[in-house]
C-alpha cells in the first residue's frame, strides 16, 4: 500500500492523460485494499488526492 501511495502522491494534477489514468487505477487498487484493512489515514489520503487531481475548478 505504501508503494502505491507514494506513486499516487508523485502524480501531478497537470500530468498527462496517461498519468491521470494511472492515478485512477492506483486509487481503485488502494480503495480495494483499504476495504480489508480499513486504515482511516489511507482513506483520507485517497479522498484528498481525488480532489487534487480530478476536481479542479
């Protein structure tokens, strides 16, 4: 989970479409993993990264 989180943290909101697609995949993997482990910090991190990457105004 740590490795995937670090990879996700390294993706910029101004990244290419390929990078943003990778971010979506990483978010999905991390979310599925967290269904089992239920780590609140990971959940918060995922939500924050989604806002930063995909909900730009």
